[in-house]
């Protein structure tokens, strides 16, 4: 995976030399390190064993100058060729941007070439990568062997996807830099293509949670203020209980119901007038006295008749 450091204005790309054991992977890297200018190369680290000169990996950052104002650097790795170091191969392939497959032109090594190339495809699949979409080239090394296979035969058995191929004699440096130069150009072209497609189809970024919460607070406050200022609404009556518009009484100030209104359509009780209690008491007393007077007159008349 391409690493872009905008603070340092650097673009770091990872290139892996892949292939069977003793095919010339480490030799390619050593030639690049020897012939690259001092100011454009880093320190070469190599671990050698009896079975294969690379047990884990070789690493060399190669500075190729500025591209579009960014300092471009390639980190070069090799993988161990032995099959029983496959876990290390997969580890080195993680985040790869381009692959140089080194094939041995010796006819006796053809089966190992095919096995290693198939292993490359399988390991890339585990990282979700398709070798057809990954920039890669094939180098046919050891072309100086007297019994070297023809390029046509090597292409027929190895170059399944029609990628660029190069003839090389790595121990003399022949074909080493053309192979690396072509692969580097393919990697940079792939980066530019992905950047253009990403910028054209980029969706607008979703708001951050903190920003979304901050923007929601003023809206919530405005909603609460509007709700507090609005008069309280009465629940709507059922359609069968609504009164005609002419029979509705206007609400008094402050939203209160007028004194004459009464729930459920019953007439409101009439207010008691001031002094009404005293007039009723006087009338009752007058009637009592009148009845008593009439009774007295009737009693006197009955006594006279007797």
C-alpha cells in the first residue's frame, strides 16, 4: 500500500522481488545497490543461510527524486525462495505495490518457477489482491546459461497474463535496471490512476459526531423556545361533538374559558346577586305574619258565633 507523508512530502512504494530459491532475487537487489548513486540509496540489509542467501528479506529504500512535488521512494524487498518459508513470503507481501518475478532460465528449474508463480497468486489472494490488477513484471534471469530455455517457451509456461518481460544476467547487471525502471513506472501510473478515480468519485464526508451534536444543540434550543412561546393547544374534539361555528364563544384573555361556559353542554349556574339573601328573608317573614293575622281573624269570628 502506498504511504503518503504530506508533512515530509514523501511517497513510499513497496516493491517485492519474488521467485524460486537461487533464481537471482538477492543478486538483482545487490546490483541496484552497487550502481545506484550514493545520495539515492539507503543501507542494504541481507541475511544469508546455506540453503538460500535470503532467510527473511532484503530491504533498500531507493530515492527516485521528486514527482509532482513529492519525494518518491521505493522500498525494495526480496522473499525467501524455499517453500517452507511461505509464512515469511506472505508477511513480506503485505502492503505490496508492485512485484518483480525472477524466473530461472535453467530447464531443470522450470517446475520451481511455475510453483513459485502459483504461490505468488495464492498469497496475493489472501490479501484480497488480484495479480492481474497488481503492477508486476517477469525477469528471465540467467540468460547466459548454455542450455537456457527460449523466451518463447518461458512465456508460454509462465507469462499467463501478458505482462512485460525482460532478459537478464543479474550477476553482471544486464537487464536489472530496465526491469526495475519499467516496474517503477507501472507503480506510479497505478498510483495516479487510483488517485484520479478516488477524487472524482469521492462522496461528501459525513459530519463528525461532535460537530453534529454541536449543530443539533442550537436547533433543539430554537425548537424549545418556539414551543414555550406558542399558546397551548386544546385537544381536538370528536367530529360528532363539535359545535357550529356560530355557537362557539371566544376565549377570554390568557386562553381561559369564559365564566358562562360549562363542560358537556350543561348550562352554567347563574351567579348569585349581591343582597339576594336579605330580600328572601324579608318576604318569608311577611308571609308568616300575614298567615298569622288571617288565622287570628278566623279564630275571633268563630268565638263570636259561639
